[in-house]
């Protein structure tokens, strides 16, 4: 149980830190958020829980391929917001577009024999 509390606490700390830093300086918040801290934590937690380096390697490979479609969110969201769309509709539309991009990437990878 303590292990899960540590996981949740450390993960939440990073999210809160990004949100609080963003109130003062968006550049530093963006720098912190852009670090692959979530991925690093996931690698550590997965390894500590399983001891299986092959699972860690598979996770790292999957993250690589799925980072590419996730970039659509970071392009589309500011474009929609700057075009006068409201926050929630922009967030919803860019999230939906990103979800479709994930599905497209998974299908594309499957056609090349890459399984996640």
C-alpha cells in the first residue's frame, strides 16, 4: 500500500509543480512538463514492480511511437485558442484529434508489422 501512495504522491507532485510554476513562468513550466518525467517514473515503477527489462524496453518503444501523434495536441490547441475558440471546445477538439491521430498511428504501425 505504501508503494502506491509513494507512486501517487510523486506523480501528483510533478503535476502540481508544473501548474504552480506556470502561474509564474510558462517557459519553466513548459520545460518541466516537456521532460519525460512521467515516462521515467513509469519505467522505474514498472522495473521495481516486475524486474523485467523487456517490459521496460517495450514500454519505451511504445512511448516513442505514440509521442509522434501526441504532438498534434500541442500544435492544434494553441492554434484553436488563438483563433478565438473557447478553452473547453479547443481542448475537446484537440484531444479528439489527438485520439484519432493515435488510432491512425497504431494502424500505420500495424501495416509495417510494428506491434505495440
